[in-house]
């Protein structure tokens, strides 16, 4: 088979969707495979492919032109084999020598009351992903960790390629704890199975550097949207108050 495949978890998430958008434009990759869950609501079920296509379209991708390159597989990293069908597992195994695996799926909530769910996605999910990678024989692995595995350490530089994760720092929330444990596990398993692994530690992630466009209101944008809603509410109240005063004055 000619060319490389990119397999991305979290393809409907913030980092994963932007990564998919860029790799779909990259001629190095002949196939870009996104793992995504269907979305079930009280109204209807939106398939994984529908969700992916909507998000990529919002980012500016010409989805109809990408049909030959884009593959969407339904799955869930919290399940064994990431919830992939036996047929899809065979596809991955057959093409293992040409696949680069990008694990970008994560639960980015900080809430202590969500600790179990956060660990289920960020740690257990990463363990399931690595089991899948090793089972199918894929050797090139990219893992998206976080800059905050350094916790509350001050005046210490924690480099991206530092193989030692100190446990002296205080981790401030379940998200940091789960990503810390997951990165340590990735390092352990990568050495054990001789995976060619690259670990990325992004800090606060923004949208497009030129336009500010983003695929969803997660992380920083969730707070920004809250501020915008408050601004609009205050502006609306001031407008109504001004209109009322003008009416009282007969203006």
C-alpha cells in the first residue's frame, strides 16, 4: 500500500478535529481514520460519520472532496478494543506498517465529583488504546498529554522529552492526576513494546492562530462564551433601562 495512514482518537474533540483537518490536507497521508462515537439524543441518533463531517465542514473542509481519504470508524476508547468491530480490527492489522496512531481523546473536565469518569476516559481509555496499538502491531504512536503534568512545581523546567515524571509535585485536580498517570503509563508501555512514541504537552489550547476559529466551545472557549453571554445580558439590560428612562422623559 502506498502512503501513510493517520488514525486519530478524539476526532470530534478540539485538538483531534483540528489535527484531522490539517492531516487531510497533508499529501503524506493517503487515509485519515477518525474514531468517534455516535451521538444519541432524545430526538435522534447522529452517526459518528455525520458528527465528523459536520465538524470538519465547520472548520472549512470540503467534505465531499475528501470521501476517498476520510474514513470514520465508530468506537469508544473506554471499551475493550476501543469498541471497534472485528472487521475494522482486521483493517488496522493489515495496514499496521503504514499507520501512525494519534491519541487525542480526553475528558478535559476538572470537577472532583467527576473523578471516576475523568479517569475512565483519560487513564483507562489510554490503556485500551495502547492495548489496541499493541494487538494490531502498530509501532508509531503519538500521545497528547498536557503541560500540567508538572503540577504546581515552580522554577523547574519539565521538558517534553523528559522521561522522568517526578511525584513530588502537587496535582491540582482529577484532570491533571489522570493525565499524569496516563503519560507515565504511555512511557512504560512504549518502552516495553518498543513503540516509536512522541508525547505532546500542550498548554491552554486556542483555535486558529489567524482567525480564532474553533470546532467547539470547550476549555478556554467555554469560559469565553460565558463572559460573552454575561456581556450581552448586561448590554441588553442597559438598553432596556435607557429606553425606559427615555420613555418616562417623553423622549
